[in-house]
């Protein structure tokens, strides 16, 4: 098992990847996961996070088996 | 209550007509049908736009749209609703989104369709990438608040 991390739209282009897999033996916060996967890149302030397809804050805890997504403000409609 | 994503151009008026025909139990019950149709313009921020790509988060998009429509049904007296949103490559004049709401009375129909549309704009995970007439591509950075008076 692992944590699946996905990136969308302009953020996917910024990080240069559409997804990551992260092995974690304990729960990590959304913010900690970003830091670990993108150490060179500060988490842009307007970036939204979704845990298992529900919006969450950066302090939400992510567990093994979860899917975490990072994306810019949405622009549908 | 139906939510769907559509990769091909669609005619919103035919969709409304067809959906209504498929719901005979609504016949005679609705006094108000509120229909919102959002289309792609050929101009944005002063630049000519020749095409657009609509990215989305498969799974979460449908889930969010269902939740938004569910909230509308909980808050207003609605008989039924239909939401269709385009994904993928779109062209100017294409319909991007349809929100149709059936209710006994106009107040519920108007307010619920506005709520669905405004909440979709701020919550449903879609992203637009425009292709300008000069060939350059750019991401649309954010949606404006539809309840604010536009400055232009």
C-alpha cells in the first residue's frame, strides 16, 4: 500500500508530473506530503487539496491507501 | 436528478426536452423550469480565443456535481434537475454547461439553478486551458464571483 498523489492542470505543469506514489508508515499531513515530494517548491497559497476526492485543509492527515490531489483554483462552468 | 460529463458537443434544448419526456411523472406537476446555458466565448481578457481544453478530475468531478445538486434538492422544493458539462476539446460557441431545474414554483427553480451554477463554478474540479489566435496557450486562473457586479 502507499499514498497516491495526483496533480492537475497548471500545477501538473509546474511540478512536471501528473502523479506520485509515497510509501508512508504513519499518517502525514497534506502539507508534509507536499514538502516531501516537492522540496524545492513552496506550496502555492491558492492550491486546493482533495483527500479521497473531498476538499481538505493542509493540516488534514493522510493515511496509507489514500488518494491525495493538489490542484489550482477550479475554472469550470 | 442526472449529472453527466460530455466529450462531444451537445444541444442543451434537445437535452432538456428529451429529459422532460423521459420523466412522465413530472407532467402536470411543474410550474417552473429554469434553464441556464453557459457557452464558450471567442474573447477573454481582451484576447481572441480559438479553442479550449477542459481538464477535469475524473471521479471527483461527478461526486462534487452530485453533491451540489443534492444540496440544492435539500434546500429548495425541486421536482428534478439535469446538469451536463463538457470536457475535453471545445470550440467557441460550444455549450460548456447546462443546468436545468424543474419545480412547482419559479422562486425555487430560479434560486436552485443559480445556486447549482455558482457552486459548480467554485467547487467542481474543472480547469480551462485556452488557445489564443496567436497560437499561445494559457490556463484560466480563476472564476469570478457571479454574485459580484462586474466592473467592465
